[in-house]
C-alpha cells in the first residue's frame, strides 16, 4: 500500500507536491471542500464530515493535512480534526502528517526548538489563523498517545515560492525597504521545495519524531535577510513606537489584547532551532 491522501491540496504550500510524490511511485489522491462527489483522483465534501464521505478508497498509507478552515471558528477546526482522526482509523492510515505553524509558540519564548511547549488556548491572545493552529495542536497532543497510527506535527516558517512576497519586508519607492520590526526581530522562512523534500523523507521514515521544524537552522534576523535579498536603503520600525506603546494601550484597555498581539508578533527575538529535525531527517534547509 503506497497511496497518499492530501487534504487541502489546493493550498499554496501543497502546490507541486503531488508531482514529486508520483515521481517517488506513490499513488496520490486529494480532498477538497465542495459537494460530496469524486472526479478522478479528487474527492470533494465537507471537511467536518470527512469520516462519513463514501467516495474514498478503503485504505491509505499516509494522510497529509494542509487544510485549515480559515472562515470558521476554533470549534469548527477542532471538529474537522476529530473527523479526520476518525477517517484515519476507518481507512487504516499508518501515518498522519499535520501541517502546523511556528505561530503555536509564545512570542515571549527565548528558545524555540522541537521540544518547546506550545501556547495554550487559555494563554494566547492570538486570534484567527494562529488561534486555530494552537487549538488543533493542543487537541492532537492531548490524544497522541491513544492513536493507532503515527502522528507527525510539522511546524514551518513562512513559506516562500514563485514570486510570493516576503511578509516582513515592505518595498517603497526610490529603492527603500522597511522592515516590520527592528534589527533583532525574527521570522523564519522556508522554501516550498524544501518542505516537499522533507515531507517525502517523513513518509519514508518508519519511526518519526512527533515534532519537526521546517526552516533553516541559521537563526537569521529579518534585517539580515533583507540585506541579502534587497538593494537600497533598509529602514526598521522602532520597537518603542510599534510595540511598547501598543502594549501600554492594551494594558489600560484602550485597544484589545488581540490587536496588541499583532504588534508583538513583529518583534519576536526567539532563538529558532531546527537542528533536531535536520539531524533526524538528514536534511539541510537553505
């Protein structure tokens, strides 16, 4: 059995993965949102009812989940994952690879490695995508030891490919660029092709670690990255103005904590490590 199901196959990160899997002689099928039906190798249906969809094959070796229900709630995303877990049990899946995010970590962590605990829903002030990722990881980690299949959580940095712009560099006229943060701020990035390479290694590895980090192990700052990739003048945003003042405003309840969290996220200074991942998978992220 070498068939693989990709959930959220139309996501930016998944683009091109199926071709690489087919080159490795895997049979690939896809699940996407829509009315229950099957067209060739693509199955459609409701995410929160994936375990009740009748159009799937009987067995799958591996499920790779890129899907997140961005337009819904925490509860909707957890319900989807519960349904996906039941699907994996029903279809005798050997390995579930769930695409998480480094946003599950607290912005205040000094060291972020594969053993660093995530934020909890009770602790976080993040909303939207970050909150959904925390909620799902928290649930999966709570049941991991009871699952009859291997669960692997992968946590990438921001994914770059094609001409997708870097999220923390804003280009202005006259060859001026401004960094969303200061010279110490960090946001790991990762090339999409490196993610695909690492996923194939995980599929082929019999006993995986529970957590993998997908980003270079160079601890690069946003400013250093900008110097490597842009030309001209590079400006930064003062921390006192774009973090300290919003922090005070949130403390006195002039702005919500969830809004302050966005400012706080521009000034992460954590030491991000992917060393354990690179050693285990015998891979170097560039």
